[in-house]
C-alpha cells in the first residue's frame, strides 16, 4: 500500500505558546490566553522526516515553497508562488575589503515581487489568510511589509489596508499606493502604528499579517535560512549577520538551522553564531545583547535613517536576544554615517545596491570582523534584505553632479584626459 504521506498537505500539529507550551487550534490566533505569551507554529517532525528529503527539495521549482512541508499551510499555497530562492553570492571583493576569506551575501534586494525579504512572510501570511476565509488583509509596516502586502493582495484580489508612520521614504510610500491599497499615514512611530493596528484587529474581520496572523507570517522567514543552507551545499555557516527590527527574522533563521539539523539535511559542524545588527538610533535588541540581558528597554523615539528597522519596542526582542546569546553570537549598533558608507562599499565591491537595513548588516559585519568576533576564515553569511532604490533620501547628498558635455569627441577627450 502506498503511504499517503508524500502528498499530505499539512504537517502543522498546532499553534503552541512559546512560554507555557499550551496548544491552540490552527486559527487566526497569536497570543496565549493564559500567560499572554506569543504563539508559535508546531510541526509533526517525524512525519516530515518520512515525507521530505534533500533530493526531493532539490528537484522542486526555485521558490520558497520548495520547503512547503516546513511552512504553516494546510492547503496548497495560492499567493506569492514565485517568491524566494534569491542568489547567495560569494562576496570575494567585499571580503578583500573587510579582511575576510569566505563571505557570502544572501541577496533579498532582488526578492520577487517587491524587492525585500518581506515577500517571503507575506506569501505565507496571505496564503493562510485565504485558507482561513479572509477577504481583506492589512498590516502595520515600516515600509517593506507595506509594499509586499499591497502587491500580493492586488495579485490575489484581496482588499488591503496599510498603516505606516507618516514620514517614510517616498519610494516606500509610492511602492505601496501604486498597487491600489488603502494607505494611511499615522502621526507617530511604528510602535504607535502597531498599537493602533492591534486595536483595529479586535474590531474588524481583517487578517493583519503581522498581528493576528503573526505566527504564520513569521514562519515565512525560515525560507531565507533554508535557502542559505541549501545554497551553501547543505552546510550551515559558522556565522550569520542579521538585521533586526522586531527580531523575528533572526529567530527564524535560528529555527531554520535547528530544523534542517534535526531532519539530517545538514551536518552542523559546530553551532552557527547568530549576530544581530541594528542602528545606533534604534537598537534596543543590540543594546540588551551588549549589556548581557534578554530583557529589552524600549526606545521611545527612534532616530535613524534605517527606517525599516526602526521598531522601538520589538515583539520578538527577548527571543532574539536569547537566540543570539545561546548561539555564542553578538550584536552591533551602527551609526547613520557607517550605514551610508557600508551601502557604498557593498555597491562598489559586489554590484549590489541595498537599502539602509542592508547597510546596517554590512556595517555590523565590518565591525565584527575587525574586532575578531567573526574570524577571517570562518564561512559567514551577510543578510541583505532590501533594495537600495527604495531608500534614496539618505544618499541624495552624496550623489555626484554629472559632467554634461556636447555630443562631440573633443569634449569627451578633454573631459577624460
Ligand atoms: C522588516 C525588515 C527587517 C527585519 O525584520 P524583523 O523580522 O522584524 O526583525 C530587516 N530588513 C528589512 C529590509 C526589513 O524590511
Ligand atoms: Zn502561555
């Protein structure tokens, strides 16, 4: 008799409280009723181990759904079918500049369709929203989540409401309104926007991708970590440098490594050190790590050009701090000037134009390599999570004035010599 498992749609056993381990049904729930802990998706790993192999994954189409058994849907995905599987670039010239011999850049500046890693989490969240019968989706965003929710909702024919701080970059705003979403600017910080969204979620039948669908949404970030391991030739890196906003991506990269290790897809030669990168003007998780605590002191008034990371009170902050500490990694807080220099360095060495969040990653890597926290010969992956064309404002002052000449060879020769 044939085992039904290779075609089994769902390997999710429940939602489970991260604090008290109580189980909940697979619905639009995100906090534990007993202890207010966050809910996390729990899987039937023995069944996944029987159904999935490296070879099976490698045969599938190059998108994040090649890892579908480890993603939280109960039916085939319907949104974001082409997201993910971005390049892992061997960054030789950046490595030379930073004094490191085995650097890689995981390049989600070219993730489909909206050029940031948020296309991963939104693909999962909107597929889940449809599965649960929602017809309207919404989000609180620092910019990239707004872009991705609006674009994917348009393609899926879902209603879409997006709430953002009023002072985001022009590219992030236009990159949301263009898709026809209802976009509302809030006079306040991201934390104010997020609080308002939690209130709205209690009153309206909307799927807020990062509020009531947060447990499912967050799982999408694991695909970034799965790809890193597969693209390294089914190996775990010695170090990963991850930009942090809520801290979710970092914790999920950690979970992706644990899952592939548990399933025997990678041989972990020693533990991967997770290093967290934040801006100096809003670095509550990095600050806690450097002070040796897991408890987060919220930043009331974030001030940084890295607006996509400007979350003063990060939802997954304590878990990210704990994951960094348990891995043996560390953290860094990068000034706005260092962010801009790092953006230019990555562009001029690797031909990759990243947004401010990527500048935070590269700036942190530079510091951690210089300090010896990342030794020069240990395989290291730098997480570039967004696209530079969306955050041009902080670079405007550095743009050179172009020489303009007549279309004549003499003028060209005069200029060049
Ligand atoms: C949202 C975002 C992050 C960090 O996300 P968290 O999972 O909330 O920590 C990193 N980089 C970019 C470009 C982002 O938009
Ligand atoms: Zn609980």
